[in-house]
């Protein structure tokens, strides 16, 4: 990999950190009264390198791709749903479309490798192939394809004018892929990371865990590149690249649920300097998300028992992110408003 954000490039200098804290504490409110929105505002200001950050526009990029491991019966839904849902996104009818409209976010859909190719004028074609290979049998993709997927994701993020980028995904069986990637990157046990996804019953969950344990046993300790090539999806790899690209431009990265967290963990392993750009938007009800977030030291903004993906949790958190930045930029200080301080 070349030309990545240098480690610590996004770190905030102590003088600016102190100025941001003073600016927040000087606003017309009791000290700390905006709670975690203050912490969020401080992080955004540090990322943007100013006490008055502008974070007013957001775009959601949904990466769709299929997974060979779906053939092992690890999802409650058939693979055809990936293509069908991609068409639903393009027609504006999915949960992500509705939330994007409600929160004023532009939405793009990328084909990273849907099994059945779709012809639609608004679909962005970054096909790496007709889905990954079955990672319970061998590597999901070659190192060359992985590099192409990461580069494509970076370029997409770098081509966006939005101040913040949210990333969503669609890919039947991608909770299986995410569990394997997180397992290899974190060392957390698979049984803590393997959930019901789209709604497997008890027998289905037992089968899924057995498939994932077999798949994981094919390999030993892996680098982040190896973990993504062995077990990733095209959409997870492209999302990881997009997260690195967005962070390199100091865009706020809105990290969605379990699958997006797998991409964030990989992005952070590939480029540790990108972490300050990440806002963990919600904690998914998918088993394993809590453990993955704890491993990353990330505290999710929302806990709504969502377990959908598509970027839905990131979209719901966007008004919080936008409001936190606006607070710093627009809210009066005790001094400017002539409000008396604490007795
Ligand atoms: C109709 C429908 C819409 C979705 N939107 C997101 N997902 C979510 O479910 C899938 C992951 O779960 P699993 O690993 O169990 O297949 C992904 O496509 C994810 O985005 C959906 C799933 C379905 C069925
Ligand atoms: O949290 C997620 O990203 C998720 C959970 C279940 C199914 N699809 C996605």
C-alpha cells in the first residue's frame, strides 16, 4: 500500500485542544451541560483543526457486493436479495433512502461485485467480480483484487465534496465475513462475534458458527491485508479504503453497524492515523458489535437495537454530528451574549 495518511497526521496539537475546550466551556450553558455532544464537538473540532468547524453536508455511499460463503447457508436470506436491494436503493425505497431524505443526506450506490450484474444509470460500477470466493474453502479474493478494491474506495471518498461521509453496505452473508475479519484482527473469539444477521434461528446460528470456525482454522495470525483478502467482502474492503480516503481529507467518517465496524477496524489497522476521523454512530443489536466496539475503545452515540446495516445507524446519528459542529460555530459565549457566569 502506498500514499496512506501518515500515522498521527490527524492528531490534534495540545494548544488547539485547550482552545477547543475553552470555546466549549465558554458557551452559554452550565459547564458540561451538553454532555457527550461536547465530547463529539471537541473531536470534530480537533479533526478539522479549528474551534469553529463546518460540518454541514453529508453523503452516504452504500457498497453492495456478494459473498461466496453464502453457499454455506450462513444467512437467513438468499443471495438474490443483494441485487434486489440494490435496485430498491436505486428506486429510493429502502430504509437507508428514507432516513437519508429525512436527514438531508445524499446517497450513492456502488456495485462492488453483486452476483447478478445490474444495469442502472445511477449505479456506480466498481465491480471486482461476481462476488467473492467462498472463504470457508480458500481466500475470498486475491491480494491484487483487494488492493484494487481499497484504491477504488479511497478514490470514491476523495471525490466527494461532502464534509462528512457515511458508509453503508448490502451483501447477503456479510455478517459472516465481518465476524471473520474482526476475529482475525482482534483475536476475539468467534462465538462472541457470530450473530443471527438477518434472523437465523438457533440451528442456523449453530451452523454459521461451525462454518466460521472451519473458515478461520484455514489460516493463522494475519495482517490486516491478509485478513481482508482471506475473509473480506469486496464491499467491506472498499469501505475500508473509503474510510482511509475520507479520514485523509479530514472528513468526519460516520461508522455504521457491525459490518462497517469490521471495515473501520481494518482501516485502522492499515492506517492507524485515520482513527480520529471515526465517529461510532450506533451499537447494533448484532452479537459481536459490543465486543468489537470495546476492542476499538469506541463509544457508540446511539443504542436503538437496529440490526440492519445499509448505513441506517449512521444516518440517524448525522443530526447529532451536525448539531455538535454547529454548537461550536454558532452558539454564543457568556462574553458575546452578556450572560452572567456561575456564582
Ligand atoms: C431485505 C433485506 C434488507 C437488508 N438491508 C440490509 N441488510 C443486511 O443484511 C445482510 C447481512 O445479514 P446476513 O449476514 O445474515 O446475510 C446485509 O446485506 C446487510 O446489509 C438486509 C438484509 C435483508 C434480507
Ligand atoms: O449491524 C449491522 O451492520 C448489521 C446487522 C445485521 C444485519 N446486517 C447488518
